C-alpha cells in the first residue's frame, strides 16, 4: 500500500509526493476559481468606496495618502484572513480553527500592518494614520467579505461536492 503526502505550497497549490511512482504532481485548487472573483470585486469596491469618498473624505488629490492607507490595511487584512477561508470546508474560526502557529502568524501580520500606519516606516512609504473611526468600518467590511466568501464557498461545496 502506498501513501501520498499532500502539502500546501505557495500560490494556493497542493503538492502531492507520491512515493510509489516517484511522481511530483501539482494540482491547482479548483475552488480558487470560484472564490477569487470575490477578491477582485472587493478590490474594485475599495477603489470606488463611497465610505472612503464621503465618510473619510479621501476624495481630493491632497487626501490620497488617506485613501492609500485605507486600501493598504483593508487589503492586507482581508487577504490575510482569506487563508483561513480557503483552508477548510467548514466555517473558519467557528467550526474549524487553524493551528496555533498559523493563528499567531495571522495575528502578528495584522498587528504589524496596523502599526505600520502609525510608524515612521508608514510615513516613509507615504501612508498616514487613519482616524480611529475608520476601524469599526474596517471590521464591518471584513465581516461582510468573510460572510460573502463563506456563502460562495458553501454554494461551491453543494454544487460540486468537493473543496480541497
């Protein structure tokens, strides 16, 4: 009896080391094609965000750093969280939890990203501190992205009876 060892590598690919045949096969996640358009829609929504435009007044050239800072942190946090969404068929953080190293790394990346906005490094790359009133809106945006992604993922699983 042979056993294939499957491990996750960069760019969302699963690598199978089938030691019986010496084969090294790479199969792309088929479900990525169903969920990735959400990321594109989310980025487009951020680009034309009425929230950034009207609420946080990032609508003038002299305020573009505020817009870019919001785009940076929302993009970083949403793409960091999507790792948890894509990893399991279940509802992440509720029905399935990542291992401690992954959870700590996720929290660290998110914390560093937020701290960059308020640091000399952020200033050096053209970012500005966002008002504290931005962060509840950020949480709401991330939650909506999470729910939408979970709905599409659930639909995909029902439709094709597979995930990873």
